[in-house]
C-alpha cells in the first residue's frame, strides 16, 4: 500500500465540509484500476488534445460546441485533455459557461487552467478549482500515467509559474508511483522553458521518472519542441482564428509512437503532422548542458547578505507586513502566518479557506487580510487569534489600507468597504464598482482612490463612501484597466499607470486629466511608487528602466533616471523608497537597491527566479523580500555605495 501515489493514499478532500468526497467503495475501485493499468503497457489508444478554448471570445462557444459534438461522435476517442486558457478573462461567468459546455462531453475529460484563467481571475483562482473540482489531475490509461498541473501568472502579471503547491504535489505523485518505470505524460498550459519562471523545478522532477512526452498549449499553433531532452508538443487553439471553423488534435499512441493529426470538426481528419517516439530516456546519464537561471549577481555585491530564508510549500502571492519582532505573511493555501524577524522561524499561523493575494496591513496590534474565501479577516498581530471576520459576497483580492482605525478594502463583488478595525463593523459600503479590485487603495486629502478591472478609477469620500468622481481610460479592453498599480499622490494630483502603456496624472479633487502621456524612453505598465519627498513618481518600464517623473510639472517630465537596466520586465509590484534607498522588484526574483540622489545601483540580490512582491524595508539596513514561489528572505546591507 505504501507504494501507491500520495494523491490516491489521500482520497479527495472537501475543504469546505472538512470531509473526504469519495466513498470507500469508489476509492477501492480506483486503486484497483490503477494497479491494473500498470499491467497494460503498450496498448494502442486515441484521445483528443484540446487547448486554448478562450470561452468569452466571440467565436469560442460555437467553436467549442463543434469540437465537443465531433468528439462525442467519434467512438475511437477514449478521453479528452484540455490544456489551459479555458476562458478569456477568468471570470466566474465564463468558467461556469465553460463547465456547462464541457459537461456535454460523453468521454472522460481532464482539464487545466492557463494564464487567462488565473491572471485576471476575480476569484483568485478559487472558482476554477470549485467549478472544475481541481487545478491538477493525475490518471492512468493503458499503462501510461498522465499528470497535469496549473500555471500562472497567478493574479500578478509576469512570466508563467507553476504554483509551488503544484510542484510539491507533482513530486509526491511521481515519487509514489506503484511502478517507477511507468511511462509519464506531463501536461501544462505553458512551454516548459523560460516562459515559466520555475520550469526547471518541474523538469528536474520529471527527469527522475520515465517521462516520455510533454503536452501543452499557450502558443495557439501546432509545434514540436524538446525540453531538457524531453519531447514536447504544443497544440493549436480550438479557436477558428482566420479559418471558418476551429479544431483540435487527435493523438494516437500505437507501437511506441505518438501520432498527431488535426481534426476539423465535422469535416475531416488531416494527415498526421507529427510522429513522436515514446521511449524511455536515460536522463541520469545525459551529459548535455541545459539552461538554468544564474544567481551569479549575488557574488557581485558583497555589501548585501542573506540573514535568513523561509521556504513555503505554496505560493506567496502578496507582500508582507511587520509587527514588533514579527514578519506577517500569507500564502495561496490560505494561511496567514508570522515569522520571527531575527530567525525566520514561524511563530503562529491562522488558516482561511481560500487562496490569499492580499498584502496584510498591520495597525494598533491587529492584522487585516482579505481572502478568496469571500472574507476579510482581522487577527491579533501578537498571537494570530481571530478578532473578527467580515463576509463579502465574493472573494477579497484587494489589499487593505488602515488609517486612523479604519480599514479600506475592495473586493470582487462590486463593493468597496470601510470597516472599524477593532470591531469589524461596516462604516460604509460603496456598491457601484465595475468588475473587481486587486489593488491597495490610496488615502489622500480626505478621499480614497483605487482602480478596478472594469477600466475605471474611483475617488470616494473617506468618511461617507460617497462617490466624489470616477475616471475611465475609454478602452473596451478590460486588460488595459488601471487596476494593478498602487496609485500615488502629490501636489494635489493622483498618478497611475496601466497596461495600455499610459501614465496619467489626475486632479485629486475633480478627476480632471492634468496630463496623460506615454514615455518616449520606454513602456510603463503597472509598477510604480513615490519618493519620500513627494517630488518624483517612480515608474518601471517593460524595457527594464526606472525613471522618476516630476509630480509638479504640467506634462510628463522625467527628472530622474536610474542607472539600473533590467531585462524585459513585467512585475507589477510597487517600488518603495526608504532612507534614500529605492527598492525595485523584478519578475525574476531579483531586488535592486538604487540611490535616490544619484540613481546609481547600490546592490542587487536574486533570491529566486519567480516574481517578487513589494519589498518591505526593516529598519535602516534590512529589507524583507518575498517571491511567488514561496520564498521569504531577510537581507542586510551596508549603507555605503558599492
């Protein structure tokens, strides 16, 4: 019994009810089928390989209906795999629509989310798990183990990333196979290369077993690849694009060969476009050199050192907060926890029922965090014990701001609320937000400011919650919303950046556009901050530069430029200044410290290869950094310039 996979040793668990959701008879039958399947190596079979359905796209429903009807009519297809980007925007409505469509399949089907299902998800990815039952799958069929994991970016723009908890899960599945030699077929939405920040973590796990093939989508085209010596195939999108009808791949395993042929639903199966030998690879004796991220930068700056590092078993999808001698953090299994500032050891933890992408706020001895389980939590910062819980109608992905005993926070239910931090009492509720909120709000001159994924930016009266004004960028594309940036203010102006590459200065009192321009030197996106003296708005460009834009000029005027030059850069995390040091996070796990006056780089440190959350300075010469792959680190540095 100990040789069975961990995912079968633990029957599926319902986190809402706290009970297993499979009866013993079905569980025993599943174990029997697994053992039986290990005896079936070499049998031929066919399955449908569908990807990038993008439900919510104008033609997506019709294209998917054609594909499903075609699959149902084909008696030779034994099951279906769907490799991500199921929806266009990851909304609850789109996910439910997709589930209704896939439920009409008359074959077993296995599905994974992609970046479109996770990066703009109003539920923080919870709805995918709720609607489809899981975000991973593992099953055996005629002697092959098929295992699939989710991929990001998860609620923060950047390269893709397989969630840390999915990496741990995959390692457990492959480590507990009843037959270690069973051929493995791995599925994901992304290519298993630097398109994913942590591709090497997964590839290294796959190479411990008899992995013979990788299937993925994302590129919308049929292509053959090879990742660290493992054959791989990208499948076309199910969308029709410029054709009259969409399509998918029929995959045939026969005599040690995987044959791929495009099927145009209801019309024809085209000639085989690719044949991939299914063979056991001797990864242990492979002498080829494969690309891995370099951490050599850490040797170039001896003036910064690692004090401690904490490795979570799940993603850390938000920044941190501090309370006395504690660092307060969260993760995507729903934990809120405290680490000792000196050692990094965990001191207390509190579990919510949903993924957390909300950066905690600490004030008056309380910790406030939003969770995707639809609740706002207030805990004792000292002990982690629950003080109060406020239920919203949908997930709470926004980060709280606490000022003078009032918690300001947005959710995914079209509401923005103010709560009393001691009691959790609702002080006011603005219920006219278009789409959902993921940002941290700004309080300035008696108003609270925030953007949403509905292309709108709001100013509310901080005492009453009444709408003072709202502004729209005029785009019909929700992905251009000023939703991810943390707005800043100075000189009676509110400053924002957005994925439409525009930086905008708005009159704080009226919402009138003071100026709205694109940088000539680079493309802004979502990462920004403000100098301590209020004279500069820091903006990071997609081209890897950091500029300081004047807060006083009546046009976009660059008054400061850093010597820092990063590669192509997508991290939306806020830029922070303290003690004349500007901290710039990157999407590849590196923090850069820049001198406020000269713009020169003081030091760099790479803690991982995953997206970095906003940094948290601690005292004069320490800073806490956290990355999406679950690493939290304390760095100490010498204040003098390198």
